[in-house]
């Protein structure tokens, strides 16, 4: 079920020369729970639109992350699922809560072995040029797990989560987002846990992220927050904060409509983005390859 199907006469033009990227999340299930179907459509869209990179919003390996860089899940949930030549582009990944049930730093270390897997740290930044403009887009890839107090008391999560210095991460975020670089035109943050969601609306993790980041994002002028965690496809706007949820690249869970929901769909799929100096376009694409929503974010 989806809200917003009536507006889908418009989609991103494959000939549009804006910088393109794809966002998928919550995918690593050895090919089960629609992962293979979504991967097939991911390949079709990459061939069609030629995005520069793919963003993974976390929970990269179910059910308990990976134990090492030699863990078989690297092969059976990632390399052999997204194996086409066309998918050998950069993947920028962050850690989800399931990734913390294994060795999260093994995913950081895998960056040294893989030509496409990029996770240089538990949090990191990337800047890309905006085509046809002197402006740049700043992406901050953050670790939201360390921002959830309840995780520190969890006997499984706790020891790994405690290795991330929360104060250092937020200080780094502020330094990056208040940069004097006048060429920065877009500020985009990618984290696993949503701030708002029609899925687990008032879960302790959602509340914790909102408490930690809502005022922070408003103060620092974040243009877009991209997350996963909820296994659905959503776009929400609340009090000046614009948020994407793309977390259904395998399993799907229900999502309801909130007063600030612009779009929601309990369907397997991912999102395609096209970014230029004045706007960000995005298409929500389901496992059948159908664009079920087209949105635009004005600068």
C-alpha cells in the first residue's frame, strides 16, 4: 500500500546530467526476503541511469552482522548478490544495529580489501561536485547506534557501541556542517535510524535519535537526512527537516501515514536520486521496477 501514486507521471530523465546516486538499506539476507528481486531491479536502474555511487543505510548483514572480513556473508549476501559488472561502482555504507551484533569494525576493514566497499570509519564524510555548478554536496555518514542510550546497557550491543566516542562524533559533525567552504551547496546526512517514521513511530531508538539530532540539524542547516532501519520506503517533512527512509531492500514491514508524511509504501525497493545546484529529485522504485513516487526538494 502506498500514498502518493497519483503523481507518478514524472520521473527522473535518464538523459538528465545531474549527479545521480542510489540509496538502499537493510538488505543482507543471503538472497531471501525479496533481496534477489530488488538486486535485479537495482541492476536494471544502474544500467539505465548510470549513477556515480550507491549508498547503503545500514543493517548490511542479517541477522548478526559479520564476524570478520572472511565471514561467508560477504560472499553470499553481498558479492554474489550484487555481482554484475555494472554494480562494481562505489558503495558507501554505514552501520546498522544488526551490524553491531557481529564485529562492526570488520566492515571498516573490508574497505581495504574491496574495490567498491567504502566504510573508512564508523563515521566519515564525502564531498562530490554538483554538475553544471561550482557548488559541492557534502555527505556525512554517521553512526546513529552510539546515539541511543539503551544500546549501552545491552550485553551484545554495548561493548561495541561504547567504542564510538559520541561526543567526538557530534563535534566532528558540527565542524563539518559549519565549514567555511562557500562551495558547499548541499548538506546531506546519512544515518541508520530515522528521526521520524510511520513504522515504529515512537520506538525508543526513534525518540533517542530525534532527541539527539533534531535541534542539531535545524541549527546546522542540514538539507536532507537519509536513513533506513524501518523496512519501508518513506519521505517525511517536519518542522523544516526533510527525511528519506530507504530500508526495504529485502524484508518489508508496515508503515502508516503520519500528519507530516509526504509518501509511504510498505514495498520492497530502493530510491534513485538526481542532484543539481537547485534541487534534488528522487524516484522511489519498487521490486517490479516501477517508479511509485517522484519527489523534488528545492534548495
